[in-house]
C-alpha cells in the first residue's frame, strides 16, 4: 500500500503548485485566484528515492452547512482521514493569518504526522514569515518555493523519517503489452459535455458515494478528476471533466484552463462518454464535442442524462437512435443510452456500452475477409472516372486498431473524391460491425512499374 500524503492549508498558498512539482507534471489547475481547487485530486508523487500517493485538496475555509464551501471542506476532511501524514502549507510571504492558526489546530486534532511547509519562502519577506510559523507549535518549518523548485532537498529530509522502509525484494515489473494484459488494464473513460449536464452526479452514483462535488450551479467542476471504478469484474479509470461551452462564451482565464484540462482528458481517454441534458439534447455544442472526439480518434458513447425529467412515451429510445444517426453521420451507429444520474437509471447499460465501444475500437479485421469485402464494394459501386481517366483501387489492408485504420492502395490518390471515401467507410462499418467508432481510410499510390521506361523514352 502506497504511503499517502495530503496537502492541506488555506486557499491560495500554493498547494496545487507543490502537488504538480511532486508528481512531475501539471495535473492540477493553478491560478492566482483563490479557491481554484474544489475536488480532491490524487497523483503518484516522487521526491528522490521516495515514492508516495499525493492528495491535493481544496483550501480549508468555513462556510454555511450544505454550501459549496462546506462540501469542499468535507472533501478535504476525507483526504485527511485517508492520509498517513499531512503537508500543512502556508504562505511565508503573507505570514501567519488567523485562518492558518485555526487550521493548524485542526491539523493537530487529526492525530497524524504533520510537516509544516513554508511556501513562497524566496526572498527576505519569506524568511520573516517562516520564523513566525514557530508559533503554530508544529515543529520546524521547511522553507520551499514550489514554483521555482527550491527547498526540495529539505522537504526530502523532513519526509524521509515518516516513510516506511523500502522493500529491497520488490523489483519493478516490466510493462506487459500483450493482448491479455491490455484486456485486463483499466479502460480510460472521459465523461464530457456542456456545463450542468450531470457528469459529476452520474460518477458519484457509479461510485456509490459523494466523491465529486455537485451543485445546481453550472461550472462546479474545474479540474479533470480521475477515479477508479470496478464494474462486473472490469476496472475503469473514469475522468470527470469541466463543462465545455462555446469558445465565444469563455471569458475567464480559469475557465479556459478548465477547458484545456478537459480536452487533455479526451486525448488521454480510450472511450469518451458525451453526456447530454435530456431536455436540451443534440444542441450545437454537443455536436461540436462529438466531432472533436471523432477527430481525436476516440471511441464515443452518448449518454442522454436526466431522463427522469422527460415524460415517457413509446418509441423515444428509437427516436434517440434516429436523431444520433441524423446529427452525427460521421460516426453512424454510435451507442446511445438514456440515463439518470440522480436515480441511477441506465448505469449498467451505459457501462456495458462503454465496454462494447472499447472492443469495437480495438477490433482487427482479418485480411482475407477485408479484401473480399473490398472487391464486392468496388464492384457494386465502382470509383468514378476523373478527367476521363478511370481510378483503379487495387487492395486494402488494416494498419492498426485504436481506432480501426486502413490503407487503400490505388492509382491516383489525390483524385479519389471524398464522397467515395465516405461510401467505403460506411460500407466497412456495416460489413464488419464497427458502429460509432472512428474509422480511418488513407489512400496510398502504388508504385508504377513502367515509370522508368517512360523517362528513358523521353
């Protein structure tokens, strides 16, 4: 079991900057505005030869019961319960505040080892603030600058006595890339959609606990938070993301950072669930997001959430299917599931759809069957003549899966119309059951064996 460190402190003291420094990448959003972090975020940290699990938390702050601030503090308290030790961070340049003193008492009551971290200690003002911290009674402060990487050696010295002794017998296992290993790895799933579509509520229902903050107010989620989910013996790594609005409506710098984080989650994912509000489905932004997922080459599943708010009538699911194929012809047959994150309806159907979409996304087509289909497809609908010259398509081969990608060898690649490529893609989907997943067809010209003779003759 990995040693767990929770980073705590009041807002805007640099907790997320320290988190990013220790995990070695910019996972947590960082901004000058206080209160950027809301949910707790986990990552694998490393400092020298020390390995540990880090939890970044929201700034400890007080708020009325039931408010967003109060629920943010509940997330922080949960992180403290899970932790083996605490990194109590304060701003050395600002010096101690009443909130620092109050939350130092809170950290002491947790009955966990506490490392006092004086962040932003660069310069004369930082030195003075660090000296003030002895009044907290939490021991010697470790003076660092998380932004500039200063003081990491001193932080190592403070953490080393708290960590368990490494097991010399444990060697790092090589990464297994076999098909069997891939089949058992967690499926990476990103839940995306417009603000207030119910993404966090749905993930909480899936987990069976209030792991992620939810609110009727749009824009509650800022970071892309990853959670581990097991469903019917299969492991999933699910990313909750910030709502994606039209670019013209994004004004605040923080929202731009949140959107960029969500887009990174899409590129990192294997399956993307586009969550729509059942009362406002297939709006322009939904279609833009679906098109983005297709261009990124990720498997797509559509979840129409808040289905409990729709008046039930016969044929509604069939109509959803027809609407999806009408608005998203480039990924015809994309799985679509009606869900209610609030009531837990459709959870099993959606998880099965994710597994099915993942299997299609990884599918390889036997070469013999592929070329039989190819001959039949071009005989039923031959490629058109361009400038009076017939186009010749010779054969096709699959180059890779994830998503299924094919190369067609032909005589004049630049002359093949886009409409004919769409025909081949749709025919391929139907013949080999590749619904909803992106399908890539690349044209490549076959070398002309008589080209050198023509040159010699001239």
